[in-house]
C-alpha cells in the first residue's frame, strides 16, 4: 500500500491529511484503476513524487502541507487543444445557439485573424489560456498549429507553442488553405513538403483533420506518412462529423490518438480495441455545436483506452476546463465519475504516450491538483463549481 522513499535530491515535502488520493496505480489502495488511497499522503522531492501511501506511514520530510481532509488527484493532462490563435468567433456561436445559419467562414475567420496578429499577440493569448487552464487543474497540455496555413505562419505558431510545452503538434492539415481553395492537391504537396520541413523541428506530433470538407483518407495517409518520415508521430481528428476512414487510418499508422470518435462503426471500435491508439473524446465540441455525443460507454465496454480533453479552440469548443468536460462525460456520454477522472489524467497521458504524468506514484512528475472537496467524484457531482483549490506543477505550488 505504500512505497519506499527514494534517495533525496533536495528539499522534501509531504502533503498529508488527504481524504482521498487518486494515484492511478491499481496496485495501491483499493485496487481499482484509480488506485484510491484513503487518509493518504504524498511525498515530493524536487520535481518528482517519491512516496505515496497512508498518512500514518509517511516518512519524515523537510516540509509539511496539510490537505485538510480534501481530495488530491494527478494534474489533468489535456491532450488536445488549439491555443495559438487570435480573435474569437462570438458571433458565430451566438448565431448557432440562436438557430440561425451562419456562413462567416468558420476556421477561415480565425486564420485571417491569426495571420494578422503579431508574435507577441499570439503568445499573450496562448499564455492567458494556459493560466486559465492551470487554475482549473491542468498541468500538462498539448497544443496545435493550424490557424496559419502558410509556411511562415505555421512555423511561427509552433515556435511560440514550443516555448510553453513539449507536446506540440503540427496541424498544417487543419483545412485546405484559402490560398489553395481551387487546388487541394497543391496544398497537400505544400503540407508534406516545404511546410513540413519548416515545422518539423518545432513539433513532436503531426495531425490531420480527416473529414468530408477537409482531407480524405488518401490525403490524410500521405500527410501523416510524410510526418512520420520526418520523425513526427501521428495523431488524427477522426470521425467527428460523420463516418469515415479516420479511425481505421489511425490504428493502421499507430497514431497515439484518434480524436473526437463520435461516429463509429463496430469495425472502428474493434480496431481501437486491438491496438495502442487512444480514443480521445472531446465533449466540449458536442456541447458547443449541439451535436451527437460520443458513446464512451461503448468504447470502454469494448476495452478501448479513452482520454478526455477540452479541444479548446475559438470555434467549436471554447473551454479550457477539464472539470467541465468530466461533468459532461458523466452526464451525457455514459462514463462513471471514476472513468472520467481516469480518462482526464492517465488517459490523457496515454494519448501523449507519457508515463511520467497523469499518475501519482514514485518517479512521476509531482503534478497534483487539490480539490475543495473530499472526493474526486465532486468534479461531476458539483458541475460548474470552482473546486480546484491548489495546484502543484513539477513539485512547485503554482496555485
């Protein structure tokens, strides 16, 4: 139930009097996937967790923090966001929620605003939303380009993002650039050629929006394959608006994640269950577009690894709140509170192929979220309430 202390590398801190600790290690505590430990403590040494277990067995440390009988869980891992942009699309959202048709250009509206913005404006916008997410317990995030759609604008988006996270995704294939509207093949050639060459040094991942009106299966395969050849690992926007080849392509290319997964055939579910590709569900998008909810229950019952993420972007899911997405997943997607919390922490880590975040066990980064509640279940039980009362990132208390 507890782990021995590692060799100290600096100042150690124990967080004690934790009512319920989510470790995401089923060998601990109650043996569930969340590895719940009651009346628990966590020891931090530098930027890492070095001990987890019952408070009464905690080793001596330099400093002590009293959790006051509240819950602690891993910092949320938001594995899908689009945060390098300028402007907003308030009018589009208002029209959509008012039942009126709206044809102002969607993503193209954000592309125009992003291209017109300075580097400083884009970075200030990015850091604003990162701070907003941190206040809500997000300690690891992925973010994408995709609102520049020129070589220079995509590369600068990635350079800016890379100053704030290691999880940077090249999404030149968000839509066909307005500059190439009459020649999609030329744009695919640009995305897989000069643009890829400029962007690959600043990214870890490559993504494509595989959807009717964006990129078809053959185009998506060519784009992701070209990225792999440059050392970028695939992820994919798949099966959001309709049935399509995206999920099957994701599994075929060993993509870390197939994202959205709203419209799935039995073959799609079977494919996800057979491989290592995570199904990342993005309920903020369905909320903001009044679209059909993904069926998380179907995926989980088939043995698919599921992640929850915000899809924070100015058009279809303008939320940075993982707790909000947890509440939506429980209410409308068939997930239990335990499953939703796991998917927003360990599931997000799996979607980034990380084992050093999303869990609170020795060796993992000391990324913790303290709730003003005795249990993680309150994230769904008390929707819309700002329950996050403390955040540690890499061992430092930042909230």
